[in-house]
């Protein structure tokens, strides 16, 4: 199957001369969930705006379902639902009308039963006759999602869907994303919560300063960049690591009472057994051992050099 979105050598320089995207190329497959990670100002929203046809690229191209987003805007926009990062909606309109109107804007026939179902799925049905200004922040965010789904798009963009929402709503959103995936919708989300990407994405893309640093299957990424760390708590502090242990990747903490050893995720138990024998032979006594596996967050921080 051809990719549903194809991004080629995409660059964007804003009118003030700022280069927000720099030669970005990758494909998005139909039905996948892609999480875009990157610090503030990395270019995530810019990338989404270009794919959605709201911002023109300076160079390069984007095809959505086989159509160019600039020259065939109407065709590509109809395939896409966008939940924007910023809330911009008429606050005096009711929930039902707002969502229904959104469907009309995308050129689809009115379908009150469908709108009702979407509102039920998002736990907004009880508020259907309330004006938007009467809703809480989290509910307004759900209205944005309802609007994006109102015209039954094949592709859904969620730009920071869970920023500032409570834990319960975040979990609700994850479930909604999972339900949508089952219906075959392709989902691209940006998030600052790395655990969120770890939880729901099939693939992870990392953007920094307008450049795509990597885009990879989540499990493959964890295998490739993930490491395990063994912490060895010593019975008595030592001044330095004995020479006989020089071949092992070991670091001693400042207090001298803990050794840390990094090793590949795929290493077998015998590896640790040999290390413990070497410690024994060197006369280094320990109380206990613990292991920790690198998280996606560790990988991200090592790539970007800062937190998202
Ligand atoms: N209209 C504009 N004119 C000039 N510069 C812009 C414009 N829009 C965005 N930028 C700049 O482009 C860069 C990327 O912005 P963008 O909104 O794409 O980042 P982001 O990755 O979505 O960040 P965040 O995580 O904060 O939402 C930023 O430095 C921003 O200041
Ligand atoms: Mg953004």
C-alpha cells in the first residue's frame, strides 16, 4: 500500500526569516499511530500546519492520499481532521451546533445521529445544548476533537491533545485513540508527555530545531538505543575502581559506595554472572543489586540534550 502521507524535502522559512523546518522527509503509513516528539519551538505545529494545507512550504512537497496539499488543497483537507493546539472557537455557539457546523464546513451532508454518537463517545452528550463558554477547559478540548471527527476523516492530527488535561481525561483520550485506530484512522499526535508516546504510538518521530532526528518503530528504537543499567551497592565505600575491573563499563558514584554498569538490552544473564565473579575476585563486596531499563525519555533526552 502506498503511504497515506508522503513528505519530501520539506523546508519552511517564515516571513521574518526564521527557518522552522529544514529538509524533512518521511512517510506515514495508513492506520498507524505516529507520535512526534520535540522541545518547544522544534517545528511540530509548523509541520502539521503544512500537511493540513494551512501554511505553505518554502520548499519540498507533501502528498496526502495521493494528492498535493498545495495544489489539491480541497481533496487533501477533506481527508484530514485536525485538533489544533490552540482553542479558537465561537464561545457562544452550542456544543452540538459547533460540531455539526464543522461537518458542513468540510462539505459533508448533515448527520445528526453521527454527531450524537461522537458526542456520546467523548462524554459530551450531556452538554450538547450548552454554549462553549459554559464548558470546562478539558471539555472544550473534547469539543475540538469532536469537531475534527465530525466529517469522518481518514487521518487525524492531534496537536498536544492532552496538554493541561487531567489524568482521567488523558486516559480517556488514549482509549479514544485506540478505538479510532481499530476503525483504520491514521493518527499523528504531538506530545510533551513521553510516557504518552510510549503508551500509544507505533512509531516515534523526533524533531529538533526544524530537523527530523529520527523516525522509527517504537519497539525497534527501544531495542536499538535502550540499555539496561545495573546498580551495585557496596558494603563499604572504595576510593577507586580496581584495575582488574578496567575492562568492564563501570562508573563509581561520588560517595564511592555504588557502582553503575551499563549493558545492552540483549545481553544474557551470564554476562552479569561474570561481572559479579570479577567483583568477588577483586575483593569488592556488595549488599544488593538493582537493574533499571532506559526509558524512551532517557533516549529522548540523550538525543535532544534537554527535556521536552
Ligand atoms: N508565523 C510565524 N512567524 C515566524 N516564526 C514562527 C511562526 N510560527 C512559528 N514560528 C517559529 O517557528 C518555530 C517552530 O514553531 P512551532 O510552533 O512549529 O513549534 P512546536 O514544535 O510546535 O513547539 P511547541 O512544542 O511549543 O508547540 C518557533 O521558533 C516559532 O517561534
Ligand atoms: Mg506546537
